[in-house]
């Protein structure tokens, strides 16, 4: 039988390359796959804000009155995309790079333009579908090769249709912006930031021999210098509204204060079978479906099968200078083990074996692992000897899942968030990075999100974005 993961990969591949299946796929089908691979970002105010702006854009488009579905995804990647049946997706990561409301409107208007110009169905929509589905397949499979293969296919189509489609979407988006009272030039500012981001990603990927894909990578020159884009923006001014809305910087700043930057560790579900001790900095996973018992204060952890037919316990005892094997036999006075051997979960020193039952009692799995000043002793027991062989496989798997909790993992429990501060005459990006204990690569990220890549420093009195824990 195919695993769920492999089935998903094959299904996505079929959606990607089969014209008849591609035609039968609905926006709702794609939505299910998207949110399964990338969860929705849970921020009701931001979601409502995006929907409000989206509805305003639609109201001045050729599809006024039609239903569109806007979804904010919890992904750190800088991306937005549209699919058939009027579905539009915005990644949380894109919001980190947007500077004001007008720039966000330029992104949403561009994606609405892809739909109003009929770019997301039929032959011309294959590139968008290929990019989306290859990304989903990569997430489900954990394979970068799957993603690269899908992107190679998508890029072959982009060369034929992408340049025209993107410029048409820009033209439509700029027109919608102008009608709403936003300066279409904000679209150039947004695309310029994306071009800078693309340059930074290519720089970082160069050593790996990989090419990073971006949201809108069709410009061979910088968007500020692209004559086609300048023409598009200039034409949109003919639709200029009587009243200007400004760029909405203050509103955008208030709504994105505290927005998560990078990976959202808080959104990752903790495995119900995982035991973690943050004081001792160790963890391991009980067998799936087992119930943990926290009532026993003598043991560090105890877990049992739902039917109580087996249980696994863990104790932490001060270690000695002896080897794990000597410790078990000489210090803990454990009886002679059968099938005993050295083990090394997470490259730690350990020893394990089976303690034969006496007087008809079932066998017991015994294991010991050294970490820092403690010896961690596992004891796996069953009610019936007839079930020991199969249950022992679960014991061994659980013991092998024992790991120290790294400082990085502990720090990762609290993700970085975006904050706004006012620059002074002494503010520099290097100085901010030093004060926030950021890495040298983070300085480039600070420059990108504040519009100062690859050089330049903040101006006194200017609001700038930082990210910190």
C-alpha cells in the first residue's frame, strides 16, 4: 500500500503534468493541498485586513461583485500566488518585507490581475500551478529534488508565457491601485525590494549551486530602471482617483508590530507522545498512542499503552566514571542481560539488553544512556511474555529517540518577531545587529526589509523594522 506521503507526491505530480486532470482540478482542491502543506497564520486582524483590501481591489476590477477567497499562510517565504476559482494566497513572510499598505495593495492587486486576465486557468495557468504544486510536493516529501524538478518544469513554461502574464498583471494591478487612490509607483517600490531580495538569495545560494525562485523574477534589470514597468505605471495614472489615500504606513505598522519573523516554532504542534524536560534538556518519544503518567514522582517519565499491556519508564541517576555497561552491572547491580550491546542514541554513550524474567515473569528491556552528569535508565515492561517481542521493537525505537535539547531548539521555542523603532543620527544596521545579537547575514536582512540593500544607513527620525526575540 502506498504511504500517505508517497500518495500525495504522486497525486501532485499527476495534477502537474496531466492536462485532463489539470482541467478537472478546482481551486478548492488546490486550497486543501495548500493548507495541508502550509497552515493558515492565525491572526484575525491581519486576515481581516487583507480581505478588506482585497475586496476593495475587486470592487474596481472587471470582476466586481464576484467572490474571491484570500488566505494568509504561515510560511516565512516571500511569496504570494493566485489559483483558479478566485483563490489568492499571501505568505506571512511577504508581510515582513512590505513597508506600507500601498505596497501590500500592489501585491494583492497584481494577484487579482492574474485572475482577471485569465492567467490561472488553461494552458497559460500551468506555470502557476506547477510552481504551487511542486512547492507542496516538496513540503510533503521533504525533498529539495522534488521542488527543483517542479520548478524546472514551471520555468520552461514561464519562458513562453510568464513575461507577458506578469506585465499584464502589473498593468491591471497598477490600474486598480490608481482607481483606489494609491500611487501606482508603490508597485515599483515593492518589486524593487523583491529584486534586491532575489539578488541576496542568489548570492547566498551561489555556493550551493542552486537558483532561488522569487515572487516576480522576470526583470533582467532593476525594476526602477525597467522601461516596460515604467510605461505600465505611467498608463495607470490615467485612472487616478480624485482623492489620495497616501501609503497607509502608520496603519500597516500598527497591524504588523510583533509579526513573526522566520520559522514559526509556536505553530508547530508538539507530539503528544513526546516527553521533554527543559531543566535537564533531554527528550524522547514514547510509542505513538501511549499515554504519559505524571503522577509518579519517583520516575522522570512513565508512559503506558492504552490497554495497560506495556509501559516504559525513565529515571535520571547520577553517573560515575564507569562505562555504561559497567555502571549497569556494577553500580546498579542489574542481572545478566541477553542480546546486550552498546548503543549510541544521538551519538551518546549507552548500553542496552533484555533482562530475562524469573519464575514465569515476562522479560524486561533495560537501557542506559549517559548525558552530562546523569545516567538515564530506561525500563520497558509488558504484562504478557507473548507480546514482548513486538512491544520490544517499540521500546527500542523510543530509547533510540532519546536526544539532548540543544540551545538552538530551546531558543526556537520562542520565534523572532518584527518590531518598529525610530532611528537616531547614530543608528546603523551593524550597530543594530550588534545590539540585537544578530549574525552578519542578518544585517543584509535588516537592509532588505528597510529598503537599504546593499548599502546605506537609516535616516534620523525614520521608522525602521528590526527582528528580535
